[in-house]
């Protein structure tokens, strides 16, 4: 069920998105394509179901110094799952993927006639907007930015998130506007995660310390 009409939401962006795809296709066909294509095929799969970010959050939970950040990342991912994948994607926008050419109007017949999905990865069937992989990556990156505030690690996380977003464009499963929106909502999710972690972290630490004292 789409609560907003597709024509209002996305037609104005299609020319921009298509120009980006033409640039991406030139990268794939260029001298760097032999490296970029397998790299982004591998890298994008790390974000499937948010696995890489879940593993990282669990690792951060192990150590007291990084536990607050791990909690923030975990909360950000839960918020992302609920709001992004269950509400924005399914109920509000329901935007077809770029390779679903039948969804384009007749004014884009010229693009449909020349476009061939590259099959770098199996074509997803879920709605396109916003990008879930990008949202989860930036949700965790900004959770680190706001919760830990260590510049070095924050920069690394933001770079990794940007690469994840670009990988979704490169393999042509998302429009650029899907990716940009994913980064924006990821910022919001990361901020929520850090804010909630700031409240619950002291209580969790108090509980852990009480358990340790009880055992000793």
C-alpha cells in the first residue's frame, strides 16, 4: 500500500538518477571495472540483513569502554528496522527498483530500450526507497559519532557507510536518491540510538556491576 503517489514523489528525480546510472555504467565498463565490480559485489553483501553492523555492535558490547556505543548501534538498528523497512519502504513510498522498467512512464522509453540490469547480485524484490543497506550503515556510523565521539573511529565508520551506499548504486539495485535518503534517515536513527543509549547505559552498567558483586 503506497500512501503517497509515485508521480509526486519521484518523477522529478528520475532524470538525475538516470544520469548517475549512466556514469556508474561507464565505471563498470572502464579500466577500473574489473576491480570495482567484484569489490562492491562482495562489500554490499556484508550489509545484507545488517549482519556486519550487528556483529560490530556485539563486539563493542563486550568491552566496557565501548559498550555505550554498542548499545547505541543496536538501538539504531532496531529503530531502522521498524521505521525504515516496515513503514517507509512498505507503507509510505513503495518505490519500484531501478530495473523494474515497466514502472517508468512512456517518456522514459528511451531509457527502458537501452537499459539492461547487470545482474551483479540477484535482483531484490523489496521496495527501493530508501536504501536499507545505506540506512543501517549510516545509522551505525552516526551512532558512533554521537555516542563515542572518537574522531578516528567515527571517520572510519562514515567512510564505510558511504562505501556501502555507493555499492548499492554501483550494483544498480537503488537509485541515487534512495541512497541519499538512506543516509539522511540513518543520521536520524543514529541520533535516536545515541540518545536512548545515554539514558539506558548507566542502568545497564549498574546492573552488570551488581551482578559481579553478587557473584563475588
